[in-house]
C-alpha cells in the first residue's frame, strides 16, 4: 500500500482532472458505458454527489470515488450507492482504489449512513464486506453483481434505485 496517498474531498479546481481520470479508467472496461465521467459531471450539476473524493499521490490526482443517494422501496433511508470508482490506469494495482473505497465507507459511517450498495465484481468488493443479499433487489444486472454493505443490523427490503441519471449515463 502506498503511504504517500492522500484522500480528500474534491475541490472545484479538480473537476476537469477528475473527469479525465474517470474517462481513462473506464476506457477499456468491458461493461462500462464510457459515459461514467459525464454521469459524475451531471450528478454534481444536480447537487446529487453526496460524497466525491480524490486520491492524491505527491499532490497529483490519481483516483476518484463518488457516492450518491439511493432509494429502497421508493424511500431514502440513508443508504448510498458507490459509483463510480476510478484509478488512473498508470496507477492501478497499488492499493489506491482500496484506499478510496475504505475512506469513503468510513465517511459514510461517520455521517450515520445505514448502508451502501454497488454493482461490481464480488471478487474485488467482498474484501470490504460487500455481499449479495436477496432482500435488496436491483434490476438489470445478475444478482451476484449487486452487492450491499449494511452499517446497522436493520436491513431494509425492496427494490433499490439510483438517481435517475444512472439510467442515462450508467
Ligand atoms: C477497480 C479499480 C478502481 C481498482 O483500483 P486499484 O487502485 O487498481 O485497486 P487496488 O490496487 O486497491 O486493488 C487491486 C485489487 O483489486 C483487484 N481488482 C481490480 N479490478 C478488479 C475487477 N474488475 N475484478 C476483480 N478484481 C479486481 C485486483 O485484482 C487486485 O487484487 P489483489 O489485491 O488481490 O491483487 C481500478 O482498477 C479502476 O479504475 N478500474 C476501471 C474502472 C472500474 O472498473 N471501476 C469499478 C467499477 S465502478
């Protein structure tokens, strides 16, 4: 793990660089929409980025992670969606993505969130405690890729929905 990595909230001046990193990270992604950078821009414009963090290495931004509100059964109950997380291809496999995820999850817990959901590779995300739970339903992807991490013992049931923009850009 790289100890000179610093995680912090995004600043206005970072926006262009964040967009470039997201676009580069998803360029060759087999299941990506290649619009993930636009999704983040639009969520920001709609004030729907609940948490937007950058990873700096020696003062240079090399990674980014976004969290936004999700509803379960049509209600917001302090659950958030992790999406997307991106690391500059030149800096992947150095623990930066994991640091962003761990930091983001700890920020959500500090804010007394009830849980986090994501669509992703179980092999990667299970190390952070994510798992598939049948009570939380997300349409459009095979069950095993829809992963959840409750922060409390009370786990809601129902259909999970991200911000509408995910339908356009997700
Ligand atoms: C996914 C991503 C953020 C991980 O960042 P990173 O800094 O390379 O990750 P880390 O170095 O912390 O962790 C690397 C580990 O994750 C694993 N990993 C990374 N992507 C993976 C994937 N798609 N499926 C399974 N495992 C994956 C690596 O094999 C490695 O495992 P190891 O620790 O057992 O060797 C980065 O690869 C990326 O930006 N990918 C393109 C965008 C993307 O797929 N985002 C996630 C979907 S929202």
